[in-house]
């Protein structure tokens, strides 16, 4: 028997500025110009920004007002999610020609386990290059890729040579790669955790690796074990081709803030109708219903209740949402309302995925 360690071969594919790139592809007049998908110069939030806009500091999740301030020449485009889904479907068909182990994270990124791939190609790096070339030739968009022994490292690596590039972190390079990495670039370490780590003297992977498991668990709870393992290249999460939907939601940002619950109910009727269609399309229902409220000062509040039975139709959704709406008085005018259902009926049908391991 061989003592050679076995490693998986994981590719993380991330489309480059996906929503904005689709808009530039479909409308030649937008090419080479700063584009923001979503938002407007008066309100709303940017969903995606072209690389031309990113040079000015425009990013997803910032307000349209701020985007206009950063880049006066910015062009705002309304999102077309049906079109993005159409393009995403074409990209995923390419993925499935290489492996059945494809785990979509969103419309524009996915993990692929190519350890045992349909092409019989032992090189994950060459496969990633071929996949990216096919996406460009067949769809017309560029993609970047990270290749390594697990999802954690592949995800980080895919961001290294963007746009339209790729990076491979081989098995013998993983620990050194992570040791040199700034802690803010560790996937899953957000702003709050980054600041906490800075206060503890943790600025790089090397600093993190020097801390004991007991120290990390003391300061970060259950996440401590995760940080202890990933900085050593240990991350055994499988590429799951069947992702279980945890919740289904619909929401809307208003052009004019709402101050009256009567007007809010009218909007919630429309949101509930949209949610009902989504639930019907995916044959889902849920027990926990949540009302999301974002106020004019951008503060957010959620109100939830769990029922003893599953619901999916608009009438039952609205009965419970109305109760949640009047649960307490609104503290300010409202800029966004949303409804979500969780604790879904699909949680009793979880898929089991078996992964094979081979020499890298």
C-alpha cells in the first residue's frame, strides 16, 4: 500500500463582475464605461459594478448616492435577473461536462470537484484553464479560477489573478500560502472578526498559526477550531452537488420611504405574491415566517414566528405577516420590506454526497 497522502482537486470558478459584464456584453455602448447594476443616483443599493467603476471605489452593497459621489460618470442599469439566470445556466452546463460534483454558491460562482473528472485529465489546473476558455468562447464572458486541495484555499486563490486569471496552490504550497496571507483575506473572516484578531495581535496566517486551539476557542468560541484547522490547510467540507435551500425570500426597496402601515400592507401583498410564486416553482413550504424591515436610517429589524404547520400560499403568508407588522410600532419611515420562509419542508430530504479521493 502507498503512504502517499491523498488530496482532492477542487476548482473555484468566479465570474468576473458578472452582472455588469452581462450588461456590457448585451449593450456595446456600455463597454469600457463605469457601470453599476442596481441603485440610482438618488437611492437604492448597488448590486454589482464593472471593473471600470471599481477603479473609483464603487463596489456592491454601497448606496447609489455614494457610487455617484465616487464616480460622477457612473451609468446605473436596472438588474435583469432572468437574463443572469439564463447565462448562469449555460455556464453550469459547461461545468457538468467535466464533473457531476458542482456546488453553486450563487449565479456567478461555484466549486467543482475534479478529482475524478469526466475528461480523465489528471491536471486540475489545465481543466480550469479549459473551462475558462470555453466560457469565454461559448458565452462571451471571462472567469477567474482558484485551484487547490480544498474549498477554502481554492476560494481564496480565485481572487488572486482577477480578472480573467487563475492561481493554483499545490499541496506542498498550501501551508506557506496561508502563513503569508493577511488575516483579512481569510475567507469567512469578516470586518468585525478581523478587528478582533488585530487586537489580539493576529495580522497574518503565521500569527494565527502560532495561537493554540485553547486560545482560539476562548476568544472565538466554536469558530476557534475552524481557524485553527484552516490555517493548517485542513478543511474537509465536501463539494455538494445538491445544496439544500435553507430559506426562500422576496423583498423590495421603495423609491419613496413608507410611513403608513396601510401602504406597507399593500406592498407586502405584492411581495407575498412574488414569494408564493417562488415557493410554488421549487415545491417548497415553510414553518418559520420572517418580516424584514429596513428603516430610512438604514437600521434593520426582523420579526419572526414559527407555526406548527407548513405554509406556502399568499393568504396564509399575509395573515401572519399582518400580525408581525402590527406587533410593535414602526420606529421610523421604511425604505425596504421583505418576507422570508425558513424551516422548510425539504430539510427531511437532505442529499448524501460521496466524494472519492485520489493523489493530486
